[in-house]
């Protein structure tokens, strides 16, 4: 018998495949996001439940329980995350207390800093934990609460806070961001940064205007508060609720400072040049709304122009552009970016606080964007062109050429004119 042969096929070993691994510290990041959502929720719900417990024997509460109070507190918390809450006969409330939004953003930022997040991949777990927790807590409110919108707003709040935390940690951006940054002209990057500086300055001035309004209307505010007679704990809850809406009113103040103004109900207008009022809800903080002022009050719209001029001076000193047209474009980019940011703030600070005419409250985004665009463009571009050396040289050359032309004209006129002989007077 012949021997049986076995053929052995050669095995070619390829590169070893790495098993997918979770980023380092993913669990810590996820817990940081969950913690931020829960703490911000508790900071709103606990005072609401405490207020219910303190007044549980009041006949007006009827058969309401502490779970109903928790649902109300959750609804207020969700307003700051983009929800629209149905309050029965009182209609739908969708005006966001931006203080609640800022609270959540601050907690996400603080959690990311404590967790020492250094990579975008790890930060994404914190973002996922925050968004999913917000959606989970929204289940406390019965019925639909615009959950897709809530998820989107929570994504924006958490994402902005995490981007800021990563930037503070000096984390290098992803490759696509670095490529985009390198491909963007320097004058465009300078303009975007100038827009953020302008927005910070304008918001600071808006808060100052809001403080002046509070001082002027403090008597009305206190009268409205006393009329409600909320009690000690109710006073605390009412005060916290009004504090949550102060950032929203700061955006209204920005719209007033820029000229378009804002509305608190259909048919109303509060602007530097015109004030049209109507009956308003007895909310104490509304006692600080502007009243008709002096005829020259409309000149406050020049304040954003001055801010734009200051931004133009900063761009000239810190982000100097060699070409005059590049300098002008940096001012235009700053104005356009500021207009977009202002429109986003206007959308965030607008909504409804009840049925009928109270369904229209807040700022017109196109009006605010348009006002900020022209005001910043005028201020920034004029200063940038006035300070640029190329413009100085061009003006100097033009001035010298004009003087030379005038001089030649005078010389030609002097050479071509004949002396006038004296006239003989009759004897």
C-alpha cells in the first residue's frame, strides 16, 4: 500500500485586530453627566415639594399630593430644557427660565472638571449620561412634554458646557476641527472672537440696565409681592423662580438696549422709543419693566455702536490684518457672528406664559439680529478702516494729489489772466 500524504496549507497571519475598548474613565464621565442632571432637578423640585408640605392643609390645594408638587417642579425644570408644559386652563407655558439652563450647564461643566476629562471621546459619555437622565426625569411629567425638543436642548446645554470644560483643560480638538481652523483665514477667526467679546460686553451692559430697572421699579415689585402674600417658604420659592427668569429678562434687556425691544403679550412693546402696555400677570419681577421715558432715550441704540467700535479697536491692536480689506472683513464677520448669536438668544428667551395674547412673549429674533448687525458693522468697520495704515497712506496720497491739483489750477489761472488797464475817467 502506498503511503497517504497530507497537504498542509500555509497560514498567513495578518495584523492582529484590536478589540474595541471603551475610553479610559468612561464610567466616571457617565456618572458626572447623570449627577449634573439629578442635582439640577433636585435643586428645583425640592423647594417645590417643601412649599407644598408647608401649605398642605390649605383648602386651595384640594386633593393635590406631594407627587403632584414634584411633577410641577419637574415641569418648571423642564422649561429650562426646552419643554412646553400644559397647565390646563392656564394654557401652555413655554417661556424658558434660562437660569435653570445655566444651572444645568454649570453643573455639567463642574462635573467634567472634577472628573478631569481630557478627551472628547470620554466627554461624550458625560454628554450621553446627562441627556438620557434629562429624558428619564421628564417622565415625571404626565403626557407629552416635547421630549425630542428636550433631548435637543439638553444636548446643546451639555455639549456647550463640555466644550468649555475641554477648552479650559487645553484639550486639542479633533482632527477635523484642526483642519477647519487651519483652512479658515485669520481675519475670519479674528472676527468670530471679536463677536464673542462684543456679546460679553453687551450682556454685561444689559445686566446693568436690568439692575437700574429693578432699582427704579422696586416699589412696584414689593407691592406685587405683598399682594400675593406668599408666606415665608412661599417667598423663598417665589424668589428662586424669579431668579431663574432673570437671565431671560437679561436677553430682553439686550433687545431693549439694541432698539427693537421686547413684548410681554400680544399688542405690547417695550423699547427705548416706545412703550405700549397692557394688563400683565401679577408676577412681582414684571414690576421692573420699563416705563415711557425721556424723548432722547432712543439714543441708547448708539451703545452697541460704541461696543462695536471698541471691538474694532481691539481687533486692530490684537488681531492686526495687513490688508485694509481683510481688516474690514474681520469687522463684518464679527457683526454677522454677533447677529447669529443674538438671534439664538432671542429664540431661547421667547415663548408663551398663558393663553390668548400671553402666548407671545419675548424678543423678535430677526429684529434683534438685524439691529446688532448694523450697529456692530458701523462701529467696528469704521474704526478698523480709520486706524489702518493703508487707509492712512491712501488718504495722504489723495490729499497731496488734491493740493497739487489745486495749486496747478491757481498757477494756470494766474498766468492766463491779463492785467486790467485802468479806465480813463472823463474830465
